[in-house]
């Protein structure tokens, strides 16, 4: 019976199925991608690091740290630092990440170079491996030379890949690999230089890395060094991408929910049209269970087919993610198809279809044989308690599925509540709009406009589900654009002539005046000339940092205890900071404790307040200070900001280096400045902020594509729900058309009525979605990003009219058959 009835309603059931196909495809593609990612990380755990474990430190190892490092007998080591390099061939200059390596690193994986032999020969030949993209940018070939600091070396080959590197970091500071024995000759590792030492180990199979980490990590931690094993590092990488996968899964789940709501609404109308047939079946002896199962089989069948088709599409789609996320991945992702996500997709298709169709299917259970004579809106209503029970089951299942995705009960509850709130707001607006029309019906409007408004609350209307479908898709994609603008609002450095876009680092005291002179000779302003003094915390509140490290109950964040602070001294506040607690002291007294000002985040993480004592170690000299003020710092401004600021009159004679900033108008001036400074002062590093912002914007654009991709699922699902709703109520519209035409209405008027109706639906759904996105983005800007809210106009000028036109086009696509139906056709159908 289910099969016979399904054949008669196959077009409608196919549209039901289409509603969940996209949601299943999204879930399966992301599940497959996540599974492949975890498998690849597990399989390439050693290759990602290039060694079994690494000891790293951001300064010259202390004697104790060096003793531990040597006792473990490193197989290779390196020093890495940022530096400007130049290419004599064309006088080009570039900020790079220099890696001076000694030993046969990597032990796992390989250096991918062109020519291939350069990966091993560069050490013995004394050559340098240069990032392949950088070589293309400056038109370099193997055999050309590169100037690093005070020495010039031949380029052995182009470097395409090295363990521990990714495309994002390479785009800001491309890697340049050189033999370690030449590092000292560059004369680049001067006071204040940002450098990192790494020692690589290839362990025997019998070594227990976890036990080693437990026994050595704490001792290294006290010496400002860290030990990372390949297992712990890959676990961190896995967790990082696991969070991305969870986000994408939730976005896919929303698209699936949207399709399920479309199924619930369509099944509701479908079952209402079948009530008379069900009553006849019961007159012929069919039981409640039989009539219920007939339609349950239909819904389960379309859920199964939808799951299968969606899973097949998902298998194809998952191949796109590695392409768009490759710059975020530190390795090449190998795609394979596993059975589990496909099985989940099929099960999910059946389960979600039946779950959301359960509420409307309950009506088949409560149809009585007497209803064959009097089927109406109230003729077969299930008890309210049963309805609430089924609704509770739906909520529990949603919570369990979300818990499976997030592995966090609190986040799952928040997500379910947020989803319910969004759906409730959209549905509430639709219901409120209908009630508003009923109460304040425009009786004096033109006939076609009045009739189109009446259609919004006619029997079998789909106003609520369409507003929810259209609104949710618009909400997702509009939120993307609003939040993207929040993130990019600070990256436009061209709006103000006061903003610096070139930062010159590591300027030594004896070079400061000469660098200023070089900048001024090119007609450029020196916007900032800031002295930096490096130091570490020796004690907090009269408690030694080493003692705090060993305290498991400490309230101080770990990074505070290991951080090398770059501080400055001045007598005034900058434009990007204001005092929120205490008093600013710009000039130190000759006696007593030194007053300092700290940032809010430092005060919070170090558990410091006004009057607390902090002792700093400045190159072996201890300075006793007292927190006199706490500052709120706008870290997003393109300006140098500091967590710790000393007053003038304290650090002037301390070992220090300077940072200068200027502003250039175009790439030509920037290139000339960099060439001049690098030629005169090889130790100086120059950061072109415009290039960094270009990279940031490119990253955000790629993230935006992924989010757009997920929003597209919701929009397209909403369109399919719309098509299904139009098809579902097609016969009802034919009857209305016949009645209107019998009363004298013309085809043009019927067309206008439908066009106005769908225009109202499209405008209402998309406008509510955009307004909800505007509100949510405002709260994100204020509370999450702490940025001024500057919304994009794209949702208003593109999405609002675009989605409205799309809804009208889909609605009118079904009108042709309505216009071609004669009154006699309907009378015959009723007679049959």
C-alpha cells in the first residue's frame, strides 16, 4: 500500500527527499574531511615535526638547559630568526625567516627542493635554499646569490616544503635555509634580535616519549625551554583542526535541520490531503498501526534514498575542502573514502526524516472511520500531551546529535537553545505578520494585492516554513559579511596619513640617528622612535617565578612565567591606551620603588592589582617595581603597544634597541627604502604592514568561502523547501484559480496575485534574516571582537532584492500549469 500510494505521489515525495539531500551531503563531506584529516595527522605525526621530539628555547640555553640538551644527545639543531635579505642580481629585498641548520634534519619526511640534490648538497657546498615562491617573485635561479647580513652565499636551489612550515607563515616571512656554520658570520644575532634555538632528536623505538616528557619538561620549563614530542605536537594540530571541523559540522547540521523542517511542513500538508483516504481504509478494517506504518514506510524510504544520494554527493564534495584549506594545513592531505561517514549519512537521512515527520504523521493514528464524512481542520487532532511528548523526543535527539558533534554538554545545550531561539524568532515574525495583516487588513488596496495578502493565511499556506527557510539562509550568509567587515575594519591602513605602514626593527643604539637620517633623506616622516628593553619577571608579590612554576594551585597563567617582555619607557600615554585603574606616573622618583603601568590582560593573567610588587630581571640586574596603574590598550590599532610601560628616568641606560616607524605612499618608495636600509644596516629587519594585511585579508577570504559554502547549503535547501511547498499546494492553487476565473479574474490578475504573495514572502524572510544577522553581529563586535560595528551594505543591496527575486521566480515557475487549467478540468477531478 505504501508503494502504490508513493507511486501516485512520486513527484511530491521526491521533493521531500531533495529537502534533506543537501544537508546530508554537507554533513557527510565534512565528516569525511575530518576523518581524513585525523588519519593523515596520525600517519604523518613524525613527518610534521621532522623528528621524534624537539627541545626549543627563545634565548641562548642556560647552563642547566644546555646540560639537559647535551645529555639527550641531539642529532641536529638549528637557530631561526627573522631578517632582511637582499638579492644582488636585481637589488631586491625581503623579510625572511632564516633557518641555520646543522645535522641531517629532517629525520622523517624530506626537504622538497628543485633540483632534488640541493636538499642534501647545500650543507657540504655551503649554499642556501630559498623559498620557491620567493625565487619566482624575484626571478631567481639556482646559482644566483643571496646576501644575508654581512655575507653573500650562492643559492643552491628552490625550497618547496620543509617540516613544520605552512603557506601562511611563508607568505609573511618565506623560509631561507642555510648551514649553521655561517650564522655567526652574518652578524645578525645582536642584542634584541628575536631568535629561537631548536634541538632535534631521533629516538630509538624503545624510548617512552611520554615518560621522557613527564621527567624532563618541568626542569626545562624552569630554564625557559620546552620539550615537544611528535605525539603532543600532532595532538595540538589535531585539536586545532578538530575545532574547525566542529564549526563546519554545526553549519551543515543547520542546513540539515532546515531541510527537516521543510519535510515536517510538507508532510503536514501531505497527510491532511490523505485523511479522507485513511478514514476509508479504517472503514475497510485497517488498524491504526497499519495506517500509520503505511506513511511511515514512505517517509523512511525517502529518508533512506535521500541519505544515499546525499552521501554520494558528500563523497564528491569533500575533495574540495583540502583545496581551499591547503594553506592552513602543514602537510599534503591524502583523500580516502571511509565507510563510517557514509553510513552515518544514510542513517541520519532515515532518522531525521522520520523524527521530523513524526509529529504530522501522528494525525494518521487518530483518524476515525467517521472522519470519512467530516474531514476538517479539527477532525483528527492528536492529544496535546502526545504532541509535547514527540516534541520533547525531537529536542532530546537534537541535543544528543549536537553533543556527538561537539563533545561538550554545555556547548550542545547552548547550540540547541540558540537554534530554537533563531527558529522561534523567524517563525514568530511570520505568525506576527499574518496576525498583523488580519487585524489591519488593507481593505482599500487593489484586488490583486488584497488577494495576495489573503493567500498568506489561506488553508495549506506555507508562510511560516518559507519565512524560516529563507530567513535562516539569509541570516547565515549576512552574518558572514557583517563579521568579516568587523575583522577587516582595522586592516585598512590607507585611510589616515598618520598610520604607519613600515616598521623598522632591531635598530641598535649606535644606529638610531643614522637610520632616522636615512628615512628623512627620502622625504619620509619618522612617526615613532621607541626604545625597547627586554626583561623577564623574577618574582611576583615577593614570590619567585621558579617557585610559582612548581605550584599546581597557582593563579598566574603559565605564559607570564616564561615570557620575555619587551618594554618601553615614556612620560605620556599613547592614543591607543587609557587608564582604567590607579594613577599614571610618567616620571620616576629618585628613591623608592619604580612605578609601572601594566595592561588589563597582563593584570588579569598575572593576577596583579594596584600596589602589587613585581621584580624584573634586566640582563642580570634586578629592578623592584610597583604597579601604579592599569591601562586599557587597543591592540588592534596599527601602532606599537606594550604590556609593561616604565616611567622616564629609569631604563635610559639599560641595554636596549629601537623600533622606528614610517609611512610610504607606494611599493616603489617602500622598495627603495628597504634596499637602502638593508645595504647600510644588515642587522635591521623591516616589516611592510601592507603585505601582512594582504595576507590576513586573503586568509579571511578563504575562511569566508568556506562559510559561504555552508550558507549556500542553507540557501539552496530553503529554495528546495520553497519548490516543494509550491508543488505541495499546487492543487489547492488550481482550485482557487478556477474559482477566481469563474468569478471573472484574468490570467494577468492571477499571475500578479502569486507574484505579490511570493514577493511578500521573499521580502519578509530575507529582511528578517538580515536584521537578525545585524543584531547578532553587533553583539559579536561589542562583546567578542571588542570592535566598532561597521556593517556591510552588501546584504541590503544584494541579498535582500536578490533573494526576493529568486523566491518570486520559483513561485511563478509553477503558475503556468495553474493558468492552463480550465474550470472543467477541476470539476472532472472532483467528480473522479
